[in-house]
């Protein structure tokens, strides 16, 4: 529905642009000016045709849907975000860059792929020791290179698994915290909230391919633009399904 509303607005803008282009074309005097204005008018009319087709197909698809699920969401506010942050503190902590580096170093030594006197290894180790945090930006290339040399080693893969586990746990908690109800889905009547969170069983009602969109909508509701109903439907980089890099 958000996408259809956005497309309708774009279509209205495109139709106004066609009207303006038609007026400009009528005012053209020279042959060159007429040709340019006619070409511009043609392009704007094509845009209207594309948008009209999209809106028509989307509205038809909406009308044909047998179930129209509705997800009732809590709006993020400073208060609810603080409560969510408190809940998140109970989750397993994702391994840090230091943990990943320790796995890379151990794997390299064990497999004989990274010598103990490797200059890249020494540079990254020194930077981590001095930074007190993660890998400095200017050494990310070296860190990635070290990782790639032992990326298939079980010690390194285990760190990736732990990071993915922490990321998935946070995503599930986010939906459990902000989702307050479901309508229009089979089993929606069994949706349940306990201790302020949707139960894990309640999440099984959701179509798996809609989880990311729900999480994106929750994030967007925390902005003024999101509260006005403009939902792009696109995923943020933090919600993509790509394999995490060593520093993520």
C-alpha cells in the first residue's frame, strides 16, 4: 500500500510534467526548438505510461490477494528505544575485531599459512594493541588480506557463525519487541505477547520473506519521514543477506 501511494504521487507529478511540456512544445518557434520540445514531451509521456502500468498492476494484485496481512507496530520513541536497548543487553555479544584477529592468527599458525613474523600480521596486531578498539580504517585492507588467507579455517568460520548468530538474535528481538499484533494471516489469532515481547512461537506465523521488510519499517518509523508513511521497502546494508566481512 505504501508503494502504491508513492507511485500514485509520482504519477501525478509526471502528468503535471506532461502538461507543462505540452505547453512548452506549443510555444516552440524554430524547427530545432520544436524537435527538442517534442522529444522531451515524448519522454515524459513514456514515464506516465510506465507509472500508470505499475499502479494498475499493483492495484490489481492487491485486489486479488486473498489475505491482506496487517502488522501492528509500536512506534520507536526515546523511551521505547531505551527499553529495547536494555533488552538487547541480554543477548550474546558478537565477537569483536580482536576476537576475529585472534582466530586469524591462530588459524594462520596452525595451518602454516601466515608466518609468525608476517609484516601484515605484526602491523595489524600493533594497531589493535594501541587503538583500544577495532581495526583502524587505514589497515582494513591488511586485515581483509589476512582474513582471506585463512577464511576457510574452522577457527575463523566459528567467529563468523557467532557474529551471524548475534545479528540474527538482534533482528528477531527487534521484531518481537516492536510487533504488537497480526491481522489477516492464518494463525493470527494465536499471536501472543509475554513480558512485553511477542513470543517466539508468534513469529512463526510470519512469512519468512517479510521479516526483513517488517524490520525495515520499524527502523523507518523512527524517522519523521517514516511516520508520514513513505516506505521505500528497500533493505539497509545492515539487513542484507551477504556474508559478513571480518570487521563486521
